[in-house]
C-alpha cells in the first residue's frame, strides 16, 4: 500500500507549511499529490443576534485560507507535484469524509484534537471519530513539546507498536513501502500484565521468548523491504510502556493500529491508541481497523 | 453560431464572473468545476477555447493543461490560464514535469493572474478566437 496522495487537513494554527514540508520526504516513496482542506467552523460565521449571518466574515476567512493555500501550492507545484484544495464552511469530520470520498487519499494528516475534555467525553475527539468512520491511515501531527518545534524528520526513528491485530497488518503493508523514507524503525509488542497466566519468572520468560520470535520474523520481513529495524518486547500497561519506549529510543513518531472496541466502551474506558494519539507529545500514525 | 468557451474553475464566484463576461460578449459559456470534469467535457465536445484555473480539487489545471497539449486531438484548442498561482510557479512546475516525464510542453498562449478586469479578459479571448 503506497502513499501517493495525502489529504492535509489544516486550521492553520495547528498545521502549517513547516509540517507539510517535513512530510515531503514521502516523495521518495511515491507521494505525488497533496490535497489541502480547511474547514471554517460554522460558529465563526453563524447567525448572531443583531447582525445575522456573517457573510463578510465568511468571505474574509475563505480568502485568507485561499491565499495561504496558493502560497503552499506554488511551492509544491514547483517540485512537480499535483495539488488540490478545498475551503468549506461546515463541520470538520463530515467535510473530511466528503473530501476522502472525492479524492481517495492514501493518508489523512490532521493536527491534534481541539475539543476540551468534557466535549470529548460526549462527542468523542475528532481523531477517534475519524478512525471510526474511515479505513484510511491517519497521521496526527504534533509540534514537539512546549517550544512548538516541528519535528523535521518524523520518519527518522518511528516506533511501531504492534498488537498483532488486523489494523497492525495494514500498518505493516504500508510501512514496507517506506524503505527509502524510514531511517531506523523500532518495533515493539507489549504483553499486558493482565494477560500473563502467572507472574513466575519462567512463565514471563516463556511469553517473552514467544513474542520475541514473532517480532524477529516481522523484522526479517521489514529488512527484506530495505528497512533497518530493532525489536523490543515490553511487559506492563501498554499505554505506559509504549510511551516509555518512545522516550527511551527517542522516537520521532509512534505508529499504532486502532482497537476494535465498541464505540460506547471506548467512550467511557478509552483506548490505547486514542489516548496516545490525543495526549502524547509524539506525532502518531494510526491505522484504523480493516474494513 | 457563437463560439463555445469552457471555463474550468472550482470557485463559483469566478465561474459566474467569467460566464457573465462571455455572455455579454456573445460567446457560449460551458462550465466545469475541476480538472476531471473539464477533461470529460472537452473530450465529449471540444470547445473553441478553454479558460483554465490551476489550483482545483480532483485534478489541477497543471495536469489538465499538460493533457491538452500532449494529446494530438486536443492540442490545437487554445488555452487561457486564469489563476491565482503565479506564472513563475506554473512554468517551474511544467519544467519539473518535463524533466520527469521527458518531452517539452509549450508555454500557455495567455496567462492571466487573478484578479483581472473584464476588459482584459475580453481582450485575451478576442485575441485567441476573435
């Protein structure tokens, strides 16, 4: 599965040209088309008492976005790339889905969710919502920590946390196409403490040996595809261990499959992928469940 | 019979502006919202002139322009580029694609950077198709 076309969803305050620029390394793996999408939330131009629908504000916001997109597009056109753009007054997720339907991208790039914790509890985060409604991989782009520095080479040292699920298989097939792009990839599997039959050393070592063998087989597949990899088995709480490994290996991005938990269960209990995507400082590439 | 001019632009305000200019000057306007729709219309019923935007969803004007200029049955159709993208960037993109694909695509007959006055657009159209 090659990434030839990406949908770059921006509100400008979260994702700008520097973020896009750091993704252009994907050209080495076949990226040739970028589609921009800016959704102006309805409440910015909605009917206000005394002033009605803010048509002038809509025109101003659309033109501002258009000027930014023209500027970005000129840079990409000059590289020989294909570029398209949508600017819509609407609601974010339905507009993303419409653009996905029309453009059939191979990757959606989006900034961190801007909903507050209470809003997320009832309406879910944009990212969770998106992973539920599309089968296309999603890159949640983030500026690193407080200094807001864009990671220049996000594919330099990705950490791929596999759960051996369907969505992990999808990730494997996509990552194998990125041999020219990925520097060194760390692959990990976390054995959940709850899944261990007993806590005696022999049992734990047996489980580790089995998982390590499976990871080694996967490493061989990646090495055949020209990607340098290092396998790791962790035991503990998956969310914590993944973040620990990302820190230990100075990961530039975390790659995750998405769980198959039901929507209601996930809303109240959360999921590992959702929590990491929403809360961690690392850019995350999410692979929704295969549909 | 009036000459047919196809306007390919994703912005409804721009389409409306160009259509008004065309109608007032006794041309028959046809409209397409993006490069894909534009190409379908051109192949179905070749117009006398194409007025083409560059930055559009579902296929940019850059690709459509190349398609028109490299297809033997379509390359004689005159094209006016009508866009917010600077001509310099357009020419650089064509150069990059020429290098990548081999061959050389001719420069556009007329390149108008938005916004333009109606008179300027009419002059450009008249220059190409009378």
